[in-house]
């Protein structure tokens, strides 16, 4: 499976929740988090725009320059998941058959491929529309 989150934050999600720190100035990022919340059947997701002034006070050790690069998910014990691994954590928390999607990370090479694809898309997120398609120039 993808590497276990070893990074810890002083800040934590509310009890039983997974705080999703996302770039609210990015249409694709906002739509992705909204879709994740609609998909969610656990009730665990707590989306937070990283540009909310309260974010730094709540998660003081998470650097803004890192937060803008990729999705960060922080659980209620302070574990931090980033990028594709954050997506895996969202899937892992689902109930029933939806949680089975998290097991894709056990397939050889899948975690590596998911992270590379995530980073490729994240690098061009401001050039993409809410659906994730590149905007026409």
C-alpha cells in the first residue's frame, strides 16, 4: 500500500473527522472536494479552504507553501496525508463497497502511479476547468 503517513501536525481534525485542506482558489480543487463530499457516506469529511484565516491558527505547523501544492488531509490524531495518499485516506474511510476502492493502493505500482498522476494534474490545476479538463487558450 502507499506509504503510511509519518508526518504529524500539531493541529488535528475534529474528533472522528478528516480535515481536507484544499485550494479554494482553484476551480478544479473545489469541485473535487465537493464531489468527494457528495461521494462520502461516512460523514467524516471536513473540507477547509486553505486560504481561510483560521487555518494557520488551527494547523500552525503546516506551511502554506506546501498546502498550495497538494491536498492535505489531517485526521483527529494529527496524522497528515498528502496528494494521492490523501485521496486514499478518503476512500479508506468510506463504508461498505465504496471503501474497497482504497484497496487499489495494494496493487503493485498503483500507489506510485496514482501519486505521479496526481502531481502531474496538480501542477497544471490553474490551467484546468472545474471538470479537470485543460482550458482552451
